[in-house]
């Protein structure tokens, strides 16, 4: 869960950092994860992109205004308003 997302550009940056190619640009440092699961690296990356949930927290008025655009970003698994949203 990533806090303080205010717009679609910030959401896209989070997806880029948290998903493997072709969705994002997260690096993979070792083949051990795929080996441990008995699958190829390509299968592991595809599975990880599908299974890892990227949730964004909307915590300010700009985020509320842009909530629909944030939710439309490919790779965003969900978004949630904060219990306290600053409107200042």
C-alpha cells in the first residue's frame, strides 16, 4: 500500500516501480525465485505481476478529485481513501 497518491502520474510511477516488465520496470536480481517454484523466469514475472496487489492510498483533496483517473491506471489493483483526508 502506497500513501499520498494525488494523480494518475504518481500512480503510473508506483506501477512502474512495483511491477515487472512488460507492465513496469522493476528489476529481478536473481533467478532463484522462479527456480524455487519450478517455473521459468518469464512465467514467474507474469505470475508476480498478476498476483502482487498494488494498492494506492488517496489522502488529499487533489487525490479525491483525480480518483477516477488514478483507478484507471493499468496495474493499480485498488485504491482507498485515508481515514483522514487533508483538504487543506
